[in-house]
């Protein structure tokens, strides 16, 4: 079949994907003389220009003199910062790649903390990543959020009105379905982690209510997303005849870190999927979702660093209030560019 005849019999969705395929091939053949700038990226840049923004991600300013002295004397912490800095090179157009960097830095920071202040976990070869995540949520994140009102407020913004619906859409799909591309292993891992955090009864009730014949209708998918949103916000929920109390803060933080961030990271490293920002289905919501994952990972990274310095007896070269401020700025900028119309 000729190219022209093929296009004439395509559905609208097939036409979009065909044109996206053409873009991928052309980019492969024209690189490095040309950069990948899709119509969606052009829209993103135009919206940033309209808002007077060069970036939508705000890094946290460090006390320069103190940071230089402390980092110079602490080679491992210095190496952690160097790892994190790579994320800035990916912005503003590749928040997905920046998230990869932020997650890697966070994962290293967690093990760095255990190496210094929880050697039992660090040297336990049988301890799973999920177990280590629970441990760090209990030892670091829960206590810091509880002790700092501004940080708690910004965390509530991230999981509240400024949550990424595209991320919740993905997590619901991976919790209950093998996936369009049959990523069976990732489905199993995600569902196991989420079932453990939510509890077997709640997980099974959600699946029974919304998944019919191993399928999620569009309407049920949206309803399941909203239910999950209420759960991570800390709301009690009722599923038919069963009522469930609100998850505690540690459980909610664990769900965000293990159920959402870690699952998204595993999908990118091990899954079978189209590049999220080189797909005909990509929207500004897709971009917002990647920025959301990046922002939460970045926040958790600096929380681990702050706790490490506190345990070491060294006055940190930033405050948790500073961290809350930069995250708030990122939320404001990203929603202005990618969500508000």
C-alpha cells in the first residue's frame, strides 16, 4: 500500500501516530544538525515566554560560603551534589530525564544516610528497596514534615490541588492492569507495593469496584484516580459496605515515594513504553506530570541531606523553609504554564 493510500484509510489516532513516527525518523536522520522541537514543546516555550519565565523549575539557593566549606570537607556529600546538578541541563524541555537524575540522586542519598546512621539497613543484603523506603520515610520524612509547618504545607499542595492527574492515571493503570504493551512485570511490582501500603482489603475493594473483566473503562479509571487522590490526601474513604480510616502521614509519604515515584522510575528503566514526551498522546498535562515527579524527588533529596547534616552535628547550609519556598515557586510556575488556561 502506498503512503498516500495508507493515510487515506487511517483513523484520526492512527494519523497522529503516523505523523509522530515520521517526526521520530526525521529526528534520527537530522540529528545533530537539528534539535527535537515538537509543536507541544513550542507551545510550552510560548507559554513560558508569556509568563516571563526562562525556567519553571526553581532550584534551592544554598548559603555559598557555608556550602563550599562543608562540601569541600565532605567528599561523599560533595559527590551527591554533583550528581544532582545534571538535572538542570535537561530543563525546561526534558523534565522526564531530569526526574531520572533526581531519583538517582535521591536513591544514592538514602543509601548514604543509611551508611552513616543506620548501618543495620545498609549492610542488610536481604533488605528490599521497599523496606529501605519505609525506613527512610519513618526516620526522616515523617519527622521533618511534622516539625516544619511550611514543608508540610508544600507537601499538601503537591498531593492536594496541585497533584498530577496524569501521574495518578498511570499509577491506577499499573496497579490494576498489565498495561497496553503488556508490561506484566511492572504491573506485578507496582500492584504488590500498593497493596502492601493500602492494605489488602482496601486494594481488593478498589479493584472489585472499578475493574471489570480485567478492564478499566474511562469513567471508572477517572473515579479510581479521584479515590486514590483522596486516599493520599489523608481522607477516610468508603467502598460499598466497607469503610476505611485515613492513612497516617508515614503511610501517605511511603505511598508517594514507593507507590508513585519508585514505580515511575522502574517503568522508565525497565518498562516497555513510548518516550512520554515523544508520543502523539503527550499533552501539557504530560509535561506537568514529569515536573511533578521531578519536584517531589528533589524535595525528598534535600530533606535527606538536611537530616544527614543534622545527625552529623553540622549546621546545614540551607533551611527546610528555604526548601519549601523553592518548591512553592516551582508549583506556581509549572501550574501557570502547564495547567492554567
